[in-house]
């Protein structure tokens, strides 16, 4: 059913309030009349503007008027504040798994939630350079398909990609991977599918931006989510799964923040002196080894002995001959 003139006028005025008002800018009745003519080729009078604003208020839109500020109209009830949009824009820029083209397209959509004045004044910074963005344009499509498969509790197949020496993504193998998908998670600037490979029982992670040609299969999950041993993904370090172990660390005080940020506030911390502390964490040990090597000057793995030895062996295998 076609909108009546009054309803269409109301929608046009709502769009004008979204586009041309923000905490720093209001629009007068005359300004709305001018924008209606300029943008929509509609001639309206003051009474029409008053009626539409009253109707929008009755529908739940919070609109500040002359009686509130003595200047004009201001739409208060917007979908997002400018600070929220700026945060989302920066977050999208920092996501390496989104291609540069998709990043720009998504940013343009986010920018529509800002007023014309806010868009002009907000010169957002490109946090991630284009060459660090994923070259795979199928990421959003991949997420949609995987979400459907997870909801349907169906297996999926896909081609998994990896970089070759020419810096191009190529299939890791000719035969597609067939897996049981359970969840998706973001870790370390990458988006992962939590899965159990066909014929296996242990969970693992595959990067969604490295997948293409995803297909939902007719076969249901080999192992239900309830029966799958997904405890190893509750605490993820560098997207490594595996059996959870209690690991004891001795750390310098300057890495306290990084220990808490990585392992959460449920770790046990014992202060030794003003310069060091011991920490007990429950985590997958393979990822822990990579993490400990990153902070080699400040973190020592105390136990269990096997994990400590893994770190020692990794240090001995360094390519510097030390």
C-alpha cells in the first residue's frame, strides 16, 4: 500500500532530522521547509512541519524543540551516538580479516548514522594499512554460510587457503576440508571457526578469511555440541586448542597488565617482591609456549616440567646460533 502524502512527509522530515541535527547543530522550521524542497521536491508549510514533528514524537522519537532550546529542532533518539559510531569505525579498520574493499563499504554504511556535520568533521584514521587487510572478498559470505550451518547443526566443506611465495592466496590442498562447525570467535585480529574435523574428536581452529567455496552438507554433526569436548576453547591463547593445564609462571611486574589481559582476572597471582610475581593460569599449553616466548625477558615458565622444557627447546632452536 502506497504511503499517503502526510506519511511520506513525516518520513522525509525524520530523515532530515537524522542528517542535519546533532548535539552541536539544530535545524529551524524554515530550514526543514528548505530541505524538503531541495532534497525531495516537496513544498510544505509550517503547519505540516509542526504536525509531522508531533506525530514523530507520538511514535516515540525524542525530539527537542524551540521550547527546549529556543533555536530549533534536534533529534535526540538516534540509533547510535557519534562516539559509538567512531568506535565501530575504528574497530572495522583494525579488523585484518575484512578486505579493504569491504572495509570501505562497511564504513560508508556506518557513516550514514552520523549527521552531515559529524561526517565532515570526523577524519578517521586508517589504523590498518591496506596491505595488511585480507585479500579474500568472501569473508562476509563465509560468515553467513557458517552461521547457517551452525544453526542447522550441519557439516560443511571448504577450500582452505594459504600464502605462497608470490604472496598470493592458494589452496592448501586440492581436496576440500570437511568439518563439524560449532562456533565462531575473534582472537588476535582474526576470525576463527571452532570445529572438529571429520573423523576426529579434538577441536581446532581455522581462519574464516582463509576459507572459500564453503558448502553446507546434508550430513548432521558427527558429534553434537553437547557431547563435543570444547573445554579446550574456553581459554584461547593465539587460537591454539588443546588440553587445559595449570601452568605456573614467574613474571616481572612490568608484564602484569599483559598477563591479566591474556588470561583473565580468574588467575591466581602471588606477589614476590616489588619487582616480580608468580601467576597460576589454566590454559592450552601450545599457545602458552608461543605467548611465553613473546615475553621471554620477563616471563619464566616454572611448571609443569614438560611445558617448561617445551619453552627451553624452542629457545635452543633459534636461528641465531645462540
